[in-house]
């Protein structure tokens, strides 16, 4: 780990670009939580490991949202979230073990865990655990949103094309309505959806420091794609898409390029469908831009086109505050980040997004009057 930290941390030239985009720093005003401070501290660890105790290193490792915005703007290719993930891997604790268990046993834990959290009486929800329990209870999303977009005409762009669908853990285990909506759209487009054996994308484990487990998931998913004949892979979760795009388990550079080309955001595939908006559609819809969606954000492009003037609020710099394992390690630091997100969306009475993690966080923290859901839920 020391070689990796030294290699990356020494590249920082103190330009400060990362400080302008870090949502944790912007929300708290604490520069010691910013990317540059983490980079400096990692350099100290690499040069003199004895200057920082194991406890301090583990604490540092928990104080990063993993949004990747600093990595996007760094002219030196500095990967602070990667450095933090390495520290987390070197200094595991109970919270990281709990996070790993939650992700690797999603099939067994998510649905019953969500139901159990919803049964806990309000008086037993402590200040620290209350928001987490609400997020767990909301993972199933209740009845969901009332659809108001009806597809009427379909282009022939993908008709007859063999394709895989990467649904992701949330859609597979607790939000089946997303999966069914995606399948209906792809059926209307005439795509031939192949059976698959995909597992979790692994991005949540990678950010938490479990590189080996995440790598095994990447190898499995690439093998599924390879065995299917390397077809297109439709994806409707922004975080899953980013995780898949970051894979490095390929036989050659040519295959890596094929994989990158094969990844198809579902919102791109459905962009040319002719939709009719029903009368029950909200006139005040907000969109949350996931950190991992990148500048292009195909979900936002689709919704701007489909909703027109009904899309009255959007986030851009704001992070939802989910933060992965940091949600367990320091929930108090994620709350001001979340508040800034809702400040940007305050005029909306419905908020849509395309990231399962963001939706879990936003559903748990939404004002009483605001409905939250995946954009797939709007399609009937």
C-alpha cells in the first residue's frame, strides 16, 4: 500500500482545483476534510508511516464521500478516492465489515432488512441510527410514483439486436418495478434481451477498500459479457454504469475498448421514443445529478427532452450525501452535504434520479411533501 500511496500522493501540485468541487468541503467549510488534505496526509504516511497511528489512518479513511469530483478536475490525474480506498483496505474495522456484508449478501439481506427497519417504532430510533433506519426502510420505495409518461412510438435503432441488461442489485432485489419498466421499454424497442449471470458491479466494495472482492465481481461480469458474444449492455443505474466503465479485467486493450463501447445507458436507448405526458404529471419536477454520472449525464439529457418546462430544478455541484461506507462512519458529516442538495431542489414537489444509491439517500431525507423515484417509475 505504501508504494501506491507514494506514487499517487506525490503528484499533487497544490493547485486547489479539487477544493472548488468537493461537496464535503463546501458543506462543512473544513479544509482538513478536503481532497488536498487527504493527499498531503497520504504522502506523510508513505514517507514516514510511523507518524500516523493506525487509528488515525482508519479515521481518515472514513471521511470521504467517494464522489470522484476531485479526480475529474485534477490535472495531475490524482485519485484521492482511490487513495482513501487503499487506506480503508489496509485498516478495516467493524463498519467496513458491516458494509461489505450488506453488499455481498444483498440477495439475502436487502428485502428483509428493509422490511424490518420499517417495523422499528419511532421511539427506538436514536439520533444517529434514525436516518439510517429510514433509508433502509425506504429501499423498497413503497408503492412508487404514479406513471405519467406513456410510450407511443418506438424507433427501429435497436430492433432485433441481441443485448444484455445489467439491472444492478437494487432493481434485482428490492425495486422490481425498475426492472420491469426497463424490460418493457427494451421490448418496445425490439431488442432481444439475453439471459445473464451478472453479479453486483462491485463499485461499492471497491470504494470501501475491498479491491479483491470487487475485482472478482468485475471478472465475473466481463466473463458473462464475453460468453454472450460481447453484445451491448444496457444499464439504468448511474453508479453501476460508472463502476462497469472502470473495469480493468480484460484480455487486451482491444477488448477493453469493446467493453467501453458496449455499455449503453438505457436513457440513451429510449431518447427517441415518442412519449405522451398524462394530465397527472407534476408541473414542478426536480432532477438530482449523481456524482458518478459525469458531465454528460444521459439521464438528465433524456429528462430535459421528455419533460420540457416541467423540469424546474436540478442539482449540479451538489452531492446527495450518501457516501457509501462513510454513511456508517460519520453520518453527521454527510447531513450538511444532503441539506445543500435539498436546498437546490427546494422548489420541486417530485425529484427524479438515475442512481440507486442517491435515490436511497434522497428517499430517506426528502421533505414530507416531496416524492422521490427513479425516472423509470414515471413510465407506464
